[in-house]
C-alpha cells in the first residue's frame, strides 16, 4: 500500500487538515533520485515506486498529501549503498534549478575533499550539503559519531561559503546523547556562518530524546529542526518551547511520506509500524493506516494546538522559517 493514495487518506486531510495547512508550503526535506544511481539494489523503501523521481513526479505525489497547495522546497538525493554521487547530485541540481525558489543540497560523504566540495557548490549552485551516517567508517553506522560522517573540514567549507547542512544524527538516544550535543554545539559555535538543520526534529522519533537534549542547543541561532517523517508531537513542542517557533521548519521526507504507517516511541527507542512489515488486522477491528506524510501533518497540528500558536506562526513553520534559513525573499 505504500505509494498508493486512497479515499481514507483524502478524507483525513479534508476533515482534519484542510483548515490547518496554509496555501503556501516550503518543503525543507525531500528527496529526488533515479533508481539507476545506486549501481545495484536500491534501498528497499524505494521499491514499488517510480524509477525516476524528478520534479514532475514529486509534484504529482506531494499534491496527494498537500492538495491545492503551492509547494516548493529543499531537495537532495536519496542516500543508499553503492551510490553514484556524481550522477545523484547532477540529477538533483538539474531538477531543482528550474523551479525557484526551490534549492538543492549536495549529497556528500566523509572522504570527499573539502576543496572539491567548495568548487562543486560554486559551480553548480548548491545551497548546502547533505551528509549521512551510512557513509561513516564506524560500524554499526546507526551508532556513528557525527564527525565520522560530517568531518569538521566540510563544516568549515559550509561556514566559509554560507551553506546549509542537513544533519541526520544517529546513536541510540539521538539528541539525548551527550556526544551528539557536544559536537553540534561545537560545530555551530565554531562555524557560525554554517546553518544546520537537524533532520526529523533532531531525530525525535522518540520525543523524549529531543525533549531531554534540546536544552543543550539553547541560544544557537544557526540551528533549525525539520518535521520530516516524525509522527509524535512531543519533539515539535520541545523544539518550539526551547529554541523558538522560528527554529522549526516543515519537511515531508518524500518519498518516506508515502509509506503507509507511522513511527511510534517505545521505551527508550522507537519502532516503525508499516503495512509492508506487519498485519494491521486486530481482534477489536481492522486498522486502516494512512500515509506517514499525513500522520506527520496531524501531529504537527496537535503540537501547534498544544502550543497555542497563532495562524501567522503556523505559516512561518510551513514557509517563512525556511525562507529565512535559505535567504529566500518573501
């Protein structure tokens, strides 16, 4: 059921989200890619989807979870094993450059020379860098330290060139991990012209981790967090209360947005519940899961209600904060 859009998805949006989601959206976390970029078996989450996902395909699918909205965004390739980085980044910038004010990030790995990155950014017009733990030499990569996949030399280039870095932290306790807190604060203070987006509400799939760790980043004005694929409201609330409403930006995490299911905090971790991996038929009635992108919008609405945000503040999460982050004229 992933990649499929059905009537119950449409009904949830119309009944719960139509009056909440503003007409203008900047999607600050979305992937464009071609299956052939992976030189072998692509990541399983892409199975069953289109073989080439450029702007037009994205536009078609994002209209399913954001109907009748004007959507632009910040895009980058889909990280995976055996990735052809040159092909991935060339496709990305080609697809985004003709759809302003959309921007593209260069997918990087820790072995890339910093001056090579600087030259590519200047030549192609990337707005910044996207790193990923999968390319760390540390094993398992889900326990990788930030410098193992985002070396300080690459952060220095971001500082000197005024770039945005999309940072997906890992380790079991995410932002509650002291080493993650220390590195993020160190990078942000040492390189103030680099702007950091902590993906997935600082990996707040378990909101307790973001709640416990976000205070370590208080006062840093070059830190933002995106909402992508998070389906627990607590992480959003902790970010807004601690860093400010201007530090939270909407992201769909397309195509993860089109997986049917949600992520649930459990104990000191989290688990993904997906129709591709579990049976939703239970004794008290059939469960009909919706798409992750719709679930994430629903919990963002819940967080905004709990925080008693004004309409203008909700609009800033969906567009204005990203415009400030990327230097886009409103």
